[in-house]
């Protein structure tokens, strides 16, 4: 019956119907990809030629990196049921994703209970440093509120955040059948080290990120720290507030 109906259709109508069905399939495919990758990255993938994996040619540029880590979660996971771990992590990621998106951050890697966020790529953002600092401060307060919802956990829900700005090589790396968009360089590693230095519910950022933003961001405890991989001490500070513009 259906085939008979299509035979009686105008060829132009059949062509339009097929085009509409293809568009629906493409929209569904894009929606599925956006559940695994950031929307800007998905757009680049879909728009790219077959000769450019991810639609991103490797480049060196200055961006800001943010590392987040849940304190003691690995130890807690040994005591919790898988369903509880899944619910807690997904709720936590939902809380912080809205803030990251608000400030133009790109979630680059889910590292179990850790997270790497890039500000300034793949979408260009000249204020990537300021956006990262504001996002870090808001995330810290949002997680403090969320910790009250998960007070049943054996250990208090706390996070540490490290932020650093600098040049890195960003692009798609890997074999042809499995490429991954990521960043390579000491600027990434420093952000990870600063996250390790952060105390519970603390945002530690390098002075390279704070530079020029004294009128926008409140900082405290400016200090020189020793960071693995660097021959010289690194000056850092704690983000304690966002200044209100008059």
C-alpha cells in the first residue's frame, strides 16, 4: 500500500520528502554527538572536509586551562554502589556544566572524577582568562551548595580547581580510526599541578591568568610555589571574589 502510494506521488514531492528525512537523520546524528562532545566541536566536525579530522588543524595559541577534581572520591567510590556513584557524578557535572557553558568553556576531558576545561578554543574568546576565573569562582560556590544535597556521602563533597593561561598546541591527534581533540604543552600540565595544590573548595590560579584583571577579580594569598616541571617558582593566588563594576 505504501509503495503504491509513493508511485502515485509527484517526483518533486518524493525528492522533498527524501531531503527532509535526510535532514532529520543529520539532526539526530548531531544531537547524539553533542552528548559526547561540546557543541562548538561538533559543528567543526560536521563542517570539516574529509581531509581535516575534527575540522581542526593543529595550531599553537594562547588559551586558559581549568582542571577540577573531586577530593577523596576515588576512596569513596570503593564504598558506594555503582548507581550512587553514577547519580552523584552526573548531578555534579550537570551543576557545573551550565556555568562552564555560560562562560564559553569547552569541556575537553572527563577524567573519572576529574575534568579538563579549555577557555578560548575551539571558539575564539579574547576574554578567556577572565571567563575562566569567573567560572571557577561560581563553580566553587555552586559545589558548596550541591554538597548539602549529598550530605549522605561518607566524606564531605569537596573539589579543588586549578587555572593557568599560556600557549599550547591544540588539535586532533591519534590514528586515523580514532582521533581525539586535545591540548599539548606545559600550560596544560601547570593547570593540573595547581589543581593538586588547591585545598578543599579553593580556586588556585597562576599570575599569568590574573595579570591585567586586578580590577575585575579579587585575589588573596599571593605566593610563589614549586611546580614539578618548572625550574623557577611559579607565582599564584587564590580567587576569592568577582568585583562589581561601578
